[in-house]
C-alpha cells in the first residue's frame, strides 16, 4: 500500500481504541473467575460508566420522585 496514508486505509471503519496493557492481567483474571470473556467485562464496564455519566442531574427525571 505505498502512497496511502493510515487514514486512507481506515476509511469507512469505526475507531476502536485499544485497552491499555496494564488492565489486561486484571481483566483476564476477573474473566476467568467469572467465566466471562474479557470483551463482555469491558463492554459492561463501559456501559455502566456511560449510564452514570449521562444520568440526568434532576432526580425527578431519573425516576426517583419522592425518595
């Protein structure tokens, strides 16, 4: 692929960030303990993080009225 840039080779592909190497051993062992693939652990962790970070500031909007 001479004459092409990295961006041209990746055209049309979605960005997939790499999990930092220092987290791999802990994820691997946790996955082994839970008999769950590391990809599922990471996906769940990201989903929970996004749910927390995107939660509305008003408790009424989050369905916590009267608590």
